[in-house]
């Protein structure tokens, strides 16, 4: 009787072990897990791009990656996202230039006031003259650039009209930590206050700040327009943005996995089209809003903004140091090549 009881007790244990062993012998999921971090708003190109990335990866016949999206600021501001990617707690992140410049100061040069004449000129120079140099600098910081992104022109917003630079002098303007943004405020002799973006609305409401710098996208979508109803289209800098990966992780991937990631992402050309289309629609919406005034600058006003900041690029190069002068030389070569290209069209 005792022997029979022992067999009855042992049999279930054996069955459990056998079942677990058989399950372990089944096909394992060998897909590379890819955590993506970003700060986006649903319904925008920045958000939709990542949703498509995850969906496209899952729809492949032979998927090599499994994408986990954390693109609604779940990991906090860009400073936190960069730290998590560098530690490989996440693998890929979409960043603005203002965010990425915290680890590669030379990126601030792209935010120098009135450095670029048009979106087309900027695209040409980024793609053909700057990718290699910035790739090397990012690699030194443990990051690999996968491709450029797009954010849009940066303008000035305020609670009152500021159509000329002297109307800004002494006013409290919110700025980011990026020296490229601060150099413009310094040229305007503004009282600059460094604040995280999440503090902009309450700071406008309490009077801590009178205005700041922003692209049309965040100005319209984040609710800034309701507190600072004047948007001056200074277009003094362009935030291109970039998509980066943890360098050690990226270089350790099989070539086929890296290729699948690149092919699954929207191409940068499509991202630029989508973002610029959204910006045009948002700007049209702002113009139709009777509570908001969008100020188009005439040639005289634009010349005044350019003139007051004409020394800013040289000051920024000196302040940044590193390879800033070399990169500026590349930009000048690229500008000349773009001008020649235009003349031949």
C-alpha cells in the first residue's frame, strides 16, 4: 500500500517535469527585442511613424525584431531617454537636436540663428555633408545615428507682439539647455529662463515667463497658443531631429537584423514630407483661430532679426569648441554646393 501511494505521489511530479521539458524543446522566439523611446503626441507623424515601425516589423514573413513602443513620454524627458538608451535599457530613441546636443555639443551648431536659408538647403547639407561627422561624434558617446528625423522651423511666441528684436529686450523667455537656443536669446538681450518643456504652460500662467522659442507643432498641440497668443514667424533655426540607437547593441546585431530595422522604419524623405504637411495644416489652423495672431515678418523685420544675431554663429563655434569649426566649414562647403546645384536647375 505504501509503495502504491509513493508511486501516486511521484507520477504527477514526473508528468510536470516532462511537460516542462517538452515545452522547452519547442521553438523559441529568437526575435531581437527593440525598445523604442520618444516624446510624441498621438495622431502626429512622429507618433504614427513609430506605430508603423512596430506594425511593419510584426507583419514581415520572417520577422527578426520584436518592437516595444514607449513613445508617449513614459520614460520622461529627453535627458532620461538618452540615459536609458546609452545604458541599453532601451535600444532606439527619436530625439530633437536640442535633446541630442546635451551629449554631442557640436549638434548645437545646427541651431545657430539663420544658418540655413531653406529646408531644402538644410536637407541637402545634412544628408551629404554632415552625416559622417556627426556619426563619429555620437559613436564616441555610445550612440549610433540610424537616420535624420524632422521637427521644423523654430519661431518666437509671446503673450504680446514682438515684431522687432528690441521689443524682446529684457523680457523673460523660456529656453532649453541647448546652447544653440540660448545664443539667440542672448543676442536679443532677453532674460532667459531655462525650464523643461512641461513647465511652459504653468510658467506662462503665473507670469514667470513672457514667451519662448518653439516650432509650430508644439506651439499648437501643447496648448501654448492659449497662453501666449502671438506667434512671430522668425524661422531663426531648424530642428532636424535624429533617430539613434545604443552603439554597442547596434554593432552587435547580425547584419540582417540591422537591415530589417532600417527597412522597417519610414525613410527620412517620407518623414520630412509628413512632418511638413502637418506643420502647414497646424499653421493654417492657427491663422483661422481668432484668439491667436500669427505674425508674418516683412523683409525689413526679418533683416533686423538677422542683423542682431549675425555674430551668434561665431560665438557658438567658440563656445562649443571640439569639432564645431570643422563642421561649420563642412556646412559652408555644402551651402556652396547647394547654390551651384540650384543654379543648374
